[in-house]
C-alpha cells in the first residue's frame, strides 16, 4: 500500500510539473498535499524494508522515522483542509462572478491567505514534533523500538527497559501520550473544519442550481466538478484515517477486545498508507469527468444555427476576455460567450 501511495502521489506531482501548473492557485495546495503523501509513503516503505533487516542502530532509526512520519501525518491533515478551503473559495468566487465582477483586491487577498496557510501547514507540524525529537532521543526512548512490530506501527507504547531510570521512562510515556493527543486533536479539528466547509459548499451549490442567472455550459461543468471534489476529498480523507483514529482511541481506553484490535490494525495498514493513491484517483476521475462535460458542451455548441455562431464570434472578437486568477489549469471560457438555459431542450442564446 505504501508503494501504491508513492506511485499515486508521484503521478500527481509529475502531472503538475509536466503541465507546468504547479504554481496555479488550484494546483498549489494539491501539489503540496501530494508531496506530503509522497514523503509519508516513503517513510512507511522505509520502515517496512527496515523491519526485515538487521541493520545497526535499528532502534534509533525506527524511532526517528516514526517521528518524521508523524510530521507528515499532521501536514497531510492540514494540506487537505487547505485544499478543501480553496475549493470552497473557488465555488464562492464563481457564485459572486455569476452576479457581478469580483474585485482584484479580493482575489489578491484570497491568494495571500492561501500562501500563508501553505506555509503554516508545513511549519506547525514541525514545531509540534520538536519535543518528540529532542526529549525522545535525550531520554533514549528508542530502546527496543524495532521489536514486536513497533517499527511498522503508527504509535506504539513506550518500552520498559530496566537499564533506563524511572524519570526517563516517565518522559517516554508522556511523549507517547503527547503524540497520540496531537494526532487525534489535529485529525478531529481538521475533520470538523472539512465538514463545515462541505456544508457551506453544498449550500452554495444549491444556490447555483436555483439561481435565475444563466451560465455557459462549460462554466456549469467547472462548477459541477468543483462541487464533486469538495465532496469526494473528505470521503477519501475519512476512509484513510478513520480506522487509525479508532485504533488510537482504543489504545487510550485499553479495551479487552483483542480481535477488534487486530482487525483495526489490518485496516489501518490498508487505509492509512493509501491516501496518496486515493487522492490521485479522485483528482484523475474528476478531471476525466470534467473533460467529458466540456466535450459534451462543445458538441451542443455545434448544433447552433449559423446566425448564432456568427453572433458568438462577433461577441468574442468585440469583447476582451477576463480570466479569473482563481480558475483551474483548464480554465473555462469567459462568462459572456455562451449562455445555456437550465431546462433541457431550450435554445442557446447569446448574452
């Protein structure tokens, strides 16, 4: 699963680089999310390969790899929230544009907020995990860390070693609960934020559907794909990290059902390491649907009468196209080009 996650996240990164769209406002948060998934997959793959070897200082390497992985857990949570927030802002911006033009200052403000959010998504996890690196290595919490599958588990109880002073054992136990608390807190806050954005986006999309204004068919395709991504990315996020969160809660409550504990361990291995693969699948599928909708819109445009086609060319030459800085890499045509009524069977008329 770690290998598939590496392949999926690498595919998204390669697509963004080869298309030279990694700096676009829509792709940037997804690019950093994929990069975080890639590094997390590499960490998991390294731990799995290291587990079957007898390398020197294996305990130290396993402990620090786990701490690095925790940084990428939290980063992936924050980058997911950042991407969902951008999709919601994109939907809201297009809703505002359907009624009136958007001020450039508002667009610039949104871009600056997105850039700050990306920086904080990288900085906050690193600051949160500094105690695990510093205190954990000083207190030698890495003893026996590669034993009993601890190298390949997300969170493992601290080892109880007779050679360690009781003070060091206490520090290691505190760091263990600190790591679980940080993981659960960031996940629950991220999930709550995503749910709020999802509800707001659904409400906004319903306003689009009930709107009396008329939008072009390709513009409707863009809006529909944004709405789909707002729904599908939270589903992928919950499927990836749901079993791991339940398992962490069980470790804190110390239940007696060991069969359920083993089932959740297997599910965690299958889901937590698949985020890069699922994100790649969601983006690829929605891109495929977007191109399908665009092709359908172009086929509908081919059925126009010669008079309407000539009028469309006249309006296209006579007016300057205004492209939104928050548009997709495959940006839709301007709002003034083609306008289609919502009811099926209606004619396409120029604005």
